[in-house]
C-alpha cells in the first residue's frame, strides 16, 4: 500500500530566527485533503565525547521545559553547513575540546510527527584541550561522567534528552 501524502500547498505562518512554521494543505493516500503543521528547522549535530575516561555533558536551562537538563554537546546547523564541521565547532564552543577522530553514529529524526529536523550524531575521540567560547546567549556548565555513571543516569531517567540517550546507546551498547 502506498502511504505517501502529497503536498498541495505550502503555507508559511511564521518565519523566525531558528524555525519556520507551515500550515500545509496535503492529500492523503486515499485522496482526501488534510492539514499538516510542519516546523522547518535546519537541523543539528550532537557529539558524545570521552576524555580521560569521562564523557562530556553540558548542563543548561532549556526554556521550553522550564528546566535545567543534562545533555551531550550539540548545536544547530547553519544553512548549508556540513554536519561534521558543525560538530567540530560545537564541541569546542561548548566544552573547549577538539578531537582528532570522529565516528559517524548516524542521523535521527527527533520528532517526525511535526518537524523536518534531522540530528547528526558523532562520537569524538582523541581529544585535546582547545578554546571554550559559548554563544552569547548560551549559559552552560560542563559536567563529566564516567560511562557507568552516564549509563545509570540514562536508565534512571535523570537524562531525559533523546539525542543523549540515542548517542549513548549507539556509542556504548
């Protein structure tokens, strides 16, 4: 059975600094019309980096959840930016670390029901100290956990961030 939905009309209702929002008219596989709300996002990169037996995490306040959470370093892709280049930039910006070796852990759809965002996951190895320089609107602390501590935090639900959980399992399981 063909499950493809056809876009009839794209209707932009919001264009912001990070996202664009559409309220599209689409056609279902059975021919009936429907509305589809879509959040367009350029995508991002997340990095699991182990340095001297510990994994770098960042603790930062996430406004949509009104909560401070632990997650792996990550950032938004600039339009047309190579995901690996973004990963290298974000790792150094957020943690002050650089890596000689990068392992591609694949791409995931963080929320396929309403956004076209793609997240590219990497494992960074052979780390060295670089220069930490977070964005002007980015306030975060670097937190270090051993793989077993991260495993416990993932399993207990302390770590709620999906990209961190996925990168951990793809890297250590």
